[in-house]
C-alpha cells in the first residue's frame, strides 16, 4: 500500500508541475506598439515643401547613412549616463537611420536646396547616427547625435559630431511618452538643419575659392 501511495504522490506532483508550466506558457504575449517620429507633426521635417522658383545652392551625393549597432526598432531610454535600456512593448516603426535619411533628403532635395548627384565624383555626404534616445530624470529630454563626414574625391572637407537634445513637454504616463516622440522629431529636425548648413557652407566656400557649387 505504501508503494502505491508513493506512486500516486509522484504522479500528482508531476501533474501539478506540468499544469503550472502550462499556465505560465499561456501568459498573454506583449503586443508591440509602433511609433513614427516623422509623422508627429514637428515643423520642418514633415512640412519641407519645394520652392518652384528656387535654384539649388549645391550638388551633393548622399553616401552612407547608417546607425550604431544598438539603434534598431527598439526605443532606447537612458536613466543614467552609463545606463541604457529599451522599452519592452514600444518600437519605432523602422530603424531610426531610415528616418535620418528621409529627413535629409526632404531638407536638401525636396526643398530644392541641393541638386542630387548620382556619380562617384564630387561631394559626398556620409552620416552615422550615434544616439536616438529618451533621457529620463529631472531633465526629461530627447537626444539625437550624429557623426558627419563631407568629402569629395580628393579629401575630407568637413568632419563633425553633432549632439543635440531638446526638453520634452511635461506629462505623465502615455502623455509623457507622446511628448518624447514629438520632441525627438523636433530634435532630428534640428540636427538635420545643422547638417544641411554644413553642406551649404562648404558649397559656398568652394564657390568663393573659384569652384562652381555644382562641381
């Protein structure tokens, strides 16, 4: 009898453990929410309209627009200078370097400030996205950082790291996050404006030195 009781106890324990695992495995999976900063209504990035009478101030080729390996669809937040995390259920709708590329193209080509060059000669703009994140703490900010290299077929004309941050609108919970998305859209616009200013300044310097802006 004791032997049978022992077998029944073991069987009952196995059923309990198995049932517990089944309950744990049936937990509701997180459903990601996707966000697109370029559609958040920030001025400039989404509203750069071409001027039909404008003459392009420069000619440029968009080269390599890339991002650091940790910058994918996961939305990053920084709680301390050396501590970074990612939201579990919130994602960017695509990799942030795609937002950077589209914002640059709108500011330069769609607005007819620059003429697109497709050959391998002339000026080339390469930009690497270094940071695209929420900064938490007493100063809630949105931060974007890029490394810019402007070159021609002979030399590097300009190299600079641009690190820009904007305060986020006050709010709690979902409102605070929506404020961050709007702020990072505006911060991206600030950074893109700085990059375009570098390109136009280089074109002006070349023209002053006797080189045509379109060369």
